[in-house]
């Protein structure tokens, strides 16, 4: 188990809270202080920790749905916030689809990139893929030999050169010779993230090779610095996936995960040791469940979400009839990625109608922003955002810490969704499971 110190302290915080007979305000505040200390010790950024605490305090103000205790309500929200902090949804390294795949691995020296390339190659082989590796690290002597030694026992071919200094030429020739393999994993040189050489080299490789994805390997022991590293690499290459290495026992792992998640880049694997098999798919929900480790967590989450799904379906029913306000819209956005209203709403739409491409990803990114904007509106504005003029928009933006453009974007998206659903209202194909 990685992040042992964080796991132990969070488990103790949840245990103390769930053992309380009642979830009175004092108990909730003590729970929040315990959780804050645990996360800060794991190098999670202060602002994210406070955001998590504020969200839990907000749900405490709400009356729990019938059948749910205040304590369960708090535990459920804390669980969701931790999942959101560490990535929300499981993402996979996708090599499906037609054609051969070319994956470029990048990362600074010392990040564990070479070992990670071997781990991923073996992982893909176990999944039935024909995999070959190209060592394009023309700077570090021994990189080719290291990869060959790691993968030789598994029959995964490794191509490289001790004399060729042009990685673009090396990759091109290797791809031709490895044409029979469906997935070609390319290990690039480990260079400093600020070097113009890196940007130019990756751009050259991408232009010449036509990559399917760039995978960034980040050392988890750097904690919050992982964010700036990920952002710097993203300027040099279209980073599609991130792998965090050295997660075994690092005190800064929580900070590294949350920092990378804040960039919007999906973490697909975490490295938990030096062996080729020490690689785990990263699933935020399972990770948080294991991290907290209380026996009742899964039952609490299932119980709360079962009740909430009923409320979500009622809300979805009203929305399918074109009856919903700005509050309903933001709740819908927050529901994306977990069982509930969006799934219910989708069932009501005609089979010929699909939600816009990228809806789920954009919704996930915008949920927190739009919730903060909504919380800065008064009741009248939530019910009818068409009354928002320049002065109201400016006040809301200032109160939420967001821009006026983001306030206007929320209203625009709401109006678009409302028009769509009202157009669907009269369709004979509109499926309403409730009457």
C-alpha cells in the first residue's frame, strides 16, 4: 500500500468521526481538522485542502435526504471530494482502434522513465498486444542495455543504437523494422523540462513519426512541483497521459497526484516499486477506498447514492419536460461521472440524440467553477439568470473569485441546455419512464 502515512491518518480521522453517536458541528469540525492535517502532511496544496473542507461544510448546511443520516452525508461528501481531488474517474492508456500505435514516453532524468517504459510494455503484452520498444535515448549510455535486460525475459524486442545520435532518424528506421508489431513504445532521452532542446526534439519526433500519444513520466517524490513539470512538458508536447513513479512509501504522493490532476492531465498508472510488475492502473475511486480503508465506506456510499439517484431521477424527469433552473443545471454537471441524474436524463432522450462530444470531460472540469459562481448568486438570479445585467455579473464574478466571462459562459451553457431539452419536449420519441 502506497502513502502509508496518509492512509493511517485519514483512516483514523474517518474512524473517530464514524464512531461518534451524532454528527454535531463540533464533531464535523474536528473531522475536517484531522483530514486537513493528513492531506497537508502529504503535500497536497493548501488551496485544494481548503476547497475540500468548504465543500463538506456546504453539504452540512443541507438537510439530509430521507433515509440518510447527517453522518453518512458528511462521509459521502468527504469521499467524493477526495476522489475529485485525486482524479475523479479512472482513465486507461487507450491503444484500441484501427491501425498501429506509436507511443512516445517523455520525462526528465531520474524520473524512472526507462523502467516505466519496460513496465508498460509488459502490461500491454499481458493484455494481448504485440509490443516492441524503441530506445531513442541517445544521451544516456546504457539506456538501451537497461531496456533490453528488463524485457528480454518476456520476449519483447528492443531496438536502439550505440552510434546513431539523431533520435528522429533512429525512430524512423526502427519503426520500419518493427512494422509487424501493433504497439511501438518509444523511450526518449530524459532532458530538463526547461530546455528548448526538449521542445524542439519532441516536436520533430511528432511531426516525423505522427504519434498516437505522448506519455509523461513524473517522479511522485517531487510533490506539488509535479504540476509545474506537467505544465512545462505540455507546452512541448501534446501530453495525453501521465504516469507517476516512486509512489511506494513517498510522503509526497498525495501532493503529486492532486497537483497533476489540477492540470487536467489523466493519470493512468502509478509505479510502486523497481520490478517490472510494480505498476498499477490508477483508479481514483478504488485508491480512495483503499486509502481510507474503513469497512463501512462502500456501504455508506452505496446507501447515499441509492437515495440520491431517486432524487436525481425526479429532477431528470422535470428537466426532460424543459422545467429546470440554474441550480438544477449545475447539479446535473456535478452529477457527471457518478450514478445519478445524467444517466437518468440520457435514458429519456431519443436514441437518435446524443450529448455533445466532450460533454463529460468539460462538465468535470467546469463543475467546481460553476458551483462557486452559483453560490455567489441570490435566489432570484438562480431561478432566472436572464435578469443578469452587467452590474450583477460583475458582483457575482467578484464574490466567486471567477471572471465575468466565466459567469456569462455558465449562463450561456444553461440556456443552450434548456433550449435543447425544450425542443425535445414535444418529440414522440422522448422516453419518460415516470408519468
